[in-house]
């Protein structure tokens, strides 16, 4: 009888959220990470990132013994199903970095060497088509001396959870995609059936290539939807009397389009969309096809944050020496993650123009301090950030900023110029009382 029902290798944002939720759903879970400091912190229920709802679950499952963590990867041999959830960041050219996957596979292979029970290796990391069978399987065969299909099996099982709602997404997934040989997909499906019971969503079992491509097609489509609405927003900004909020509402009611991901803003960031779209582009190019929609998606996205800086210039002229207050730094609300956050581009552009940058974020100040290294002033609250500012830019739509009223900006700022980069504020109310501009908002005539 194996000691654990599953092992999760890589306790970053996805691995830890998934492992804790699996344990909450009744599985006996082993979590492994090479980072010993992280293991020591997780053991105490301490998180190195912010994710709503995760901490209490983690504390509970560690305490009741359903979740055990270790830096000893060899322990994975005690679990029949081993999830790989290590990072697959972008290389310089945008293609997928596979070194974490390769080393984790080698270590897992060494861990299951000599074992006489069958292990299923499940690749949950986002990997380009071929990752499971051409990267992971050969490394495990080499390190374990076992043969794929006999001593061990492999599946691709891409993850779709969203930062900020990782718990809800893991406890109630929309669908589960599994790519592998029938024996392996059935083994993983049985695990999911056991933990989700009646709540098991639709499970699509296919081959690894399709499963891997589904993840890239999914993220490229969502990113494209964002760039699409941002492109229409840019037209609205030139077209008097137009408003992207109304346009998005109008088209979102068409069932074929739907309202999700139709919110215009300063572009997408985070650890997934930019890297996955870029990896998809590079992967397609290697196949001999240049994917024009994916390329345009990135092109629109790269310019969106700079458009906020241009709006500030339109209002203030030369930005040199001007105090610009940024509200929000995280790539989206409810996270402290700043990987590929648009705030980084905005800060870079403002500093290039010699503006004085002040910023606030409810959760990401520590992350920001490491990124900006003293080049901007980080403020503990929004009001301190706005004090004496020449212009404010709303970068991340945290709910706490929604309670700010025009009178707050007027009272605190030297010059009440506000650029709403996420359409958080009521455009009519704010335009009446402030010098206001917003993404996708045409001028009034
Ligand atoms: N972040 C998201 O919202 C999200 C959503 C869906 C899918 N994904 C995908 O999930 C994967 C993981 O993403 P993440 O954001 O959790 O990454 P991350 O960088 O936060 O975490 C990766 C973890 O793996 C550990 N690690 C690296 N090599 C290891 C090894 N050999 N053995 C054990 N541990 C090792 C690292 O120490 C780190 O803790 C990526 O492929 C990503 O694209 C991410």
C-alpha cells in the first residue's frame, strides 16, 4: 500500500495551491521542492506569495497530516501518481525553457529506480506539444532504467487555474484535460473521480499532443480576446462620444462572444499569457508556420501600457520632474505576483522620461521593492501615494481603489489628473470633477 496517493513536484504557485487542494479533497499528498527554505516555510503554513484562501487550507492539511512536504525528491517513489509542476518560463527568444522539467524528470527517474510498482508521471507544467513524450519520458527512462508503458506511464494534464482564484478553480474546475495512453489516462481519471466525486467536471481524454496544444490554444485565445478589445479601445480613444465599456457590453451579450475577457485595460501580464503566447509563436515557427493572430496579440499588448504614459503626456506635456502616482503594481488584483506586470513597463517608460514615480499596491510592495531597487518610491497607502501628485494612473483594479472618490484626488493631488487604465471609475462622475482620461473612452463633444 503506497504511503501517499499522489506526489507533487514543484511547490510554486500552482504546485502548492494544487497540492493543498488535493489534500483538502481527501488525498494523501506529498509535496516536494528543491528549495529547502520554501519547504521549511510551507511546513509552518507560511506562504511566499499571496493567494486568497490558501493559507487556512494549507495550515489545516499540514496539521491533519494529509499534506506532507519534503525536499527529498526520492520520496516520490512512495506515491503511484507523481505530478510535475515546475516552472516553464520563457527563454530570451520567447521559446519554452525546459531545464526545470528535465532536471525534475531526472530526479524523479532516480527516485523510482528499482521500484517494482507502476508510477504515473503527470506533467501539469505548461509544456509545448512533445513535452511529455519527447522530453520527460526519455529523461525518466534514462534515470530509472525503467521502460515507458511498463515500469511507468506518463500523461499531460495541463492546469487552467487562475491566480487570485486558484482555490475556487482547483476545487471546482471547468474541465480536466488528460493526454496519454488509455491505461494512464484511466488511472489519472480514477484519481480525479475519487477526489471530486459528484463534482467531477467533464474529463477529456486524448493524446499528449492534443492535451498540450489545448493549453496553448486556450491561453492564446484568451490573450487574443484581451488584445482584441484593447484594439477597439484604442479606436474609441480617438472617436468622440465612444466608450469601450458600452461596446464590450453590447458585443458580450452575443452568446458566440460572451462577456468574459472583454474588459479593456493596459494589457495582460502575469506568469502565463505572455510566456505562453510567445512559446506558442516560437513553437509554430519551428513547425514552419508564422501565427499572425498570436503575433498581433503580443504587438497590441506590448503597446497598451505605453498608451497610459502617452495619455499622461497629453495632459501634462513633458513629464520630466513631474510626480506620477501609480495605483496598483501587481499584474492583476488579489495577487502579489508582478511577473510580466504592465506596471514594470509603465515605470520604465516614466523613468525614461525622467518623471518622479510613486506607487502603491495593497499586496505587491515587497515584490516591487526587489524589482525597482529604490528607483521609485513605494508608499504604504494609496492616499500617501497620491499626495502632491501631478497625475495618477490606475494600473491594477484592486477593489480598495474603487472606494476613492473624485474629492479624494482633488484634495490630495497637486493637479487632479487621473488616468483610469482599468475602467474602474465611473467615467461620467469622474470626468465632471477631474481632468480624467481612461482606456477606451472617447472625448465628449
Ligand atoms: N501561475 C499560474 O497562474 C499558472 C496557471 C496554470 C499553469 N501554470 C503553469 O504551471 C507551471 C508552474 O508554474 P508556477 O507559477 O507554479 O511556477 P513557480 O516558478 O512559481 O514554481 C515552480 C517551483 O518548482 C520548484 N522546482 C524547480 N525545479 C524543481 C525540481 N527539480 N524539483 C522540485 N521542485 C523544483 C521551484 O523551486 C519552484 O518552487 C508552469 O509551467 C506554468 O506555466 C501556471
